């Protein structure tokens, strides 16, 4: 075999090796990008922050400010977690909101569990029903309004290269007898999808 033939054989073999390796690296690169852009579950601290913000906005609404002398009697429906990426269950989200609202002077929650662990100051609901069930039981408990709501996570495109994670919480106050919507309040927590250091901090 001549030297020229040997060089040709080596080049062909090298091309085959590189051709088989390149797709692997391309696949790993795409997988890494997908990992960097996926929605990360919130830490306990960030979940509490979202609840604190949304409940504060609820209480600061003009609806409550107009009747400061008399607390509104409300009941709370099971609040929905619409995305598993939020990192908590419906009951956990509902409990966080309940415990944030129970300390407010303008609200009296009528479906609070009677048996409480006073050392933990951890309040629970008597039942975690949907809005319809909560309305029925709330009327019997003397409530005038009921609260329903949700929290979800999704990816929002900022521009061609950048994305951000959005966690959106919403609470609605309804008249318990007419089911009319009194008002809605929302809060959004955002994180840029390309910043891996932020992901690590939230874990």
C-alpha cells in the first residue's frame, strides 16, 4: 500500500469517527440547553415570599380599607397548584395562605380547624373543598365571602435568546351568596432562565 493510499484510508477513518462523535456532542449540548431553560421548583423561602406578597396585596385592596372597623367573615376554598414546578401541593399552598391571612385584623376565617397545634401556630382548614363545596359550607358558617385562587409556573420568552421563569399567584374574593366576583389580585415572581447561579440559590 502506497503512502498516498495510507493517508486516504486514515482520513476516511478519521472522518467516520468524527461523524459519529459530533451528533453525540450536539445531543449533549441540546440537553444542557434544555436543562438550563427548564422551570426549577421554588425553595421554601421563595414560596413563602410569594404567599406573603399575594396576601398583602389582598389585604391592601380598597375593599378591605373601606370597612376597617368590622372584620369580613370569609372562608377559603382549596387553592390550586396548577404546575408541579411550583414545588408544593394544593393543601400546602392553601395552608400558607391561611396562616398569612389569619393574623390580619380585617379578615375572620370561618372554616379554620378547631384543633390547633398552638406551639407551631399552624392553622388548618376544617375541609379543603372546591369553590362550590366551600360556598355551601361557608353559608352555614356565617361567611359573607369566599376566597379561591391558584399558583402556576411557566416559561416566558424575553427575546430570541433569553427566557424567564414566571410564577404567578392569583386570589379572588367572591360574594358567597351571589357568587359575584368582588375583586382579583395577582402577584408574579420572575427569574431569568439563562442564569444558572440563580437556579442554585433557589434550590
